[in-house]
C-alpha cells in the first residue's frame, strides 16, 4: 500500500514544485531514465512522434499529499515539461512542434495533479489540470499500476486531447496541403524509484 502513494507523482514524470501545508505527508522519489513519455499525432499524409528526454529529469522529486479513504489529495504539485526537451526526430519537426505549442511565449507544458481516485489496486484515475500555451484544461486520466522490485512502480496510460481546446494552430506546410489532426495522444510509461 505504501508504494501506491507514489503513483501520482510520476504522471508524465517531470520536475515538481510543492508547498507543504499542515496535515499533509511528504514523499521524495526519482523518475528512472528508462521511463518514456511521448506525444504523438498524425497529419493527412503521415504520423509524428515526439519523445521527451527523460534523462533531463535529474534529482529527487518532492510531493506533498493527503490520503483519504479511496483517494490522494495534492497541494501545489506541478509537473513541468520543458518544450525544448521533446525530440520529434528532426530539426524541422522540432521547430514545428515549438511553433505549435508557442514555446517562445510559453516554454513549458504544466501538469498540476489535484487528486488520485480509486487507489488500492492496479488501476486508478488521476485528476489533473494541463496548461499548454497559457490555456488550462482539466482531465481525468486512467492509469495502470505495476509493482516492480522493492518499492518501485511502473505507471502507464494514454491521454488523448484536442489541440484546438488550447487554441493551438499547427504551422501550415506546402501551402496548406499537409494538415495536422486536432487529436493528439500523450503516452506515458514511467518508472518511479523510492529514494
């Protein structure tokens, strides 16, 4: 049961910032380099995939939470994804990705974890606010949980979102002949190690 308390902090595996209010617990963990986080989508002619450079996530991560009967509540737990840590396979596609998410004005994607529901098994739901290009939307993300050796956990899931919800417009290619679909997927397979 102790290891399940680690679940929410590995969602997308980024650097957290936290404040510790009274009556809350604190846990320190590390995201393993073998973790994976990918944003993928498609155009009318092919697919694209942008992998997050997990090795850029160095150092321990502190999470502050309060356990309730079937949930965990969090305070100011924010995951920060630096846009320039996504590798889409080539410089032109990396440039297009940064134009899409408006990296010049908003260099990070922020994910604020609010609550984890239905804890205690191999699946749970994470309530999170995602901020892309200055716009925040709320999501409920189903995650799978696999216990590894010791207190280590693997948490995995897929979040599909519509880029138009964040008022994002992909750069047009070849006079608008190549078009990016509005739905993208964030796929994560993250390994959390107890420190």
